[in-house]
C-alpha cells in the first residue's frame, strides 16, 4: 500500500473546459494519460502550467511509461495535475474514481480532510470526496482481510520485520483520526513509541526501511513516523529519505512533504504546497531547494 504517497498535493483551480480536448475513459485511462500532452491556454498561468507539466512528466517517468505500473501515488499526482490544468469536470471525476479505487486511498482521503473542507476549489469533487471520507472513517484501523504471513511469503520478505512495521503503521493511526484532546495525548505517546522503534530498526538495517525490505504496502511507514515526529528527527532522516527516493525505495511525494514540513517549522514557509495555510516560498528559493535536493 502506498501510504501518503503522497503523492504532489491538490492545490489548484477547476474548470469545466477540457484541457487539450481529451475525453478520458475509465477503462483506458492509463494508456490515454501516457499519450496526454497538455497545452497552455489563457486560463492557465505559465507557473501553473509548468508545475502541472512537471507532475505529468514525473508520473510518466515513475510508471516507466507502462500502463500496468500505475498505483495510488500516480493517480493522486494526475489528479493534482488535472486540477492545476483546469481539466474538464468529467476528466477530473474519472481520475478521482481511479484514485479512490486504488489500494490505500483512505490514508490520503483522511489526511487531506481539512484541506478539502476549507478550500472552495474542491467543490467539483466535494460530494464524492465526503462520501469516501465517511466510508474510510467507518473502516477499522486494521484491515481484517490482510494476512501478514501471506504478504511476507508472496513478496519474499522477512516476516518478523513485517510484523514490526505493521504494528508501527497501526500505532500511527490509532487516535490520529479523533479530535478530542485526550486522544491527541494518547496518540503522542504512541508517536514517541514509534519513533524509538524506527530508530532501532535504522540502527539494525543502516538504511531506510522501504520497498525492498517491506514491500509497497509499508514502504512509507518509516517516513510517516518521521513526518509525525519533531524537527530534530526530521532533519536527521531527511538525507536518508533523499537516498531512498533516489534508489526508488519511496516515491517523490513523501520526500517533498518532509521538505515542506521542515521548511515550515524553520522558515515559516513551504516549497511544494503540502502544508495547509502555510505561505509559499518565492520562486528563487523554490528553485534553489529543487536544485539542492536534485528534484529537477
């Protein structure tokens, strides 16, 4: 499962005019997208067009231009690009369907609840989004259909490590969906416990616990714990996660989200737009950060 792979953040405007006149079909969406070449029009600024085009190029690269390689993070990225490009309502709804039907989508849907709630730009998919949000919140924290032993055996992974990382992932979500102060305090205790567990695993494996060690379902679990930690831990593991991204152990979105979280806490601005209500860095700083972390 791609957790929070995130993924490149829904922050854009909608329109009912199709970009480039392409009418996407659900069953053939992936092939159509791989042949999709957006064109800039008067409704889209150059900055927005360049940003969306970057997402499209990165998504095609991440899938190796193969329609069978699309996953949750890819659909989420395409949705972000379509919103930025002011794609048609029909095309946006199709990619939203692809996204919500992908394994692990509930993690994204719950994570971005506040963003969607406060932002009128989401009106075009708000009703569908809220329906999925209610369904996701009604689901138990642990997926009763998931069999750890089968997952480990099928993917040729270490069962003991999978059991540990699964417990870490479950602990990360126990109280996070609940708003009461006492629940937040309980979640903080679990977060500290998770941070110690991640440090211990890193001391043993000397590397990011990603795709190779725990498979796609848990490749973002270590990042998730770091993202929910303190600035010291985030800065400690940022270069580790950069290497993991470069080695395809984790997708680009979690890496960008961690950068945003660090810059938000240190500089009071963000680079890529993943933090709700936080000011964006100017273009000069943004390009410097992109260059620094080899993201372009």
